């Protein structure tokens, strides 16, 4: 069993509001939208919030959601919108998709929201996966925690709180102050999820990879932001859009 299975077991994020995905798609996908009817894949689809939006945004496309967690896939199945015949759910470690020839160069749009920092391992293989899945001209839109000093500090503090067994309480009590825009239900859900204790900063994205020849040979960087997830005291997210070179 991999560390990500262990850590991801209970992650379903049922309380993430649809606006969160709408906003992400409005900012990082629609302005760069691939032509035609792209095959779409969402890596680490969780409970399917993004899949639901993608089906609406691309009404003729097939949309695949991949997640390693059976609980996440079950949660997706409970969404009526995912029963329209165009959505497919795959329970698998996304890193294993490079062994699927039917996925090679197939997708015109790849999304991955809040996942790539959870997947164990260094950054290059994660981009190799994105390269493998995409056809020339494809758009890749990612939200993930990068290896920046603030995140390293924050997750050391969180780990200490987990070790002291006060993380749940701390997130519940401090959440509304440090992340005032997060929905209350989400803070409650977050405090129950203990997957953050499995986080390792070495799994976070190494942004130096975006400067490499290997990256530049495969992708054009169309947009790049570092955003506070919410408020001052929460993690910094890297959000970026890539176009696959032909
Ligand atoms: C923080 S949740 C985000 C879920 C979803 N993208 C969302 O926005 O609600 C991270 C997700 O990544 C999944 N995950 C973690 N490691 C994975 C892997 N190696 N392959 C596929 N999914 C993975 C987890 O099961 C979990 O559903």
C-alpha cells in the first residue's frame, strides 16, 4: 500500500463549494480553452466537484476522473450529474497511467486540483505523466502546493500539532480566524481529515522544474500564479496553465 493511499483514504472534500471549481475553471481553463471537443481527464478527482463542472463546460466531451481512493470514487458515484454516460471513473494511482497506451497523447484538457503535492515522489515524473497524457496543443491546468519556504514552515507546524494530537482542535478553533473565507462546513471537514500529517514537503512541486530544458521542450507556460489558499496563514498554492507543444 502506498503512502498516498494511506493518507488519501478519507479525503472526499464533499463540502467544497461548486464556486471554487467554477472560479478555477474560469481563470485557468476557459481563457485558454482547447478547440473542439477535447477528451478531458481530472487527476485526483476526489468527490467529483471538478468533474461535474467539466461536464457542463464541455457538453460533448468525454470526461474521465481518476482517483486512487475507493471512497472518493464512491462519492463521485453519488453525484447524479456524473451518471450522464460521458463521465468515466477510474480508481487507480495516477502515476500508473503512463502504462496505459490508450491514454497516451489522448487528452486535450488535463486538470488536477489540490493533488500533485499529495502524490509521493519528485516533481519530474509528475510532469512526465502530464506529457504522456496530452496531445499537441492540449491545455493542462494545475493547482498544487509548491516547495516554498512558507509552506515548509506551515507543514512543520501542522505536523507538530498532529503529534501533540491537538491539530483537530487547532484547525477548528483557529480556522475561522486564519481562513475567514473558507466555508464553516469545510473547516469542520478539514479538521476531521488527518491526511495532512502524511504531507511531506519533498513531495510538493519543485518550481525549479519549470525552468528546465526538459519542461520547455514539452510545454509552454501560459499562466503562473502563487496564491494564498485563503487568508494569510494558509498554504501557498501554485496555479498554472500549460500548453503541450507539438
Ligand atoms: C485534496 S483531495 C482533492 C480532490 C479533488 N481534486 C477536489 O478538488 O476535491 C486529493 C485527492 O487526490 C487523490 N490522490 C492522492 N494520491 C493519488 C494518486 N497517486 N493517484 C490518484 N489520486 C490520488 C486523493 O484520493 C484525493 O481524492
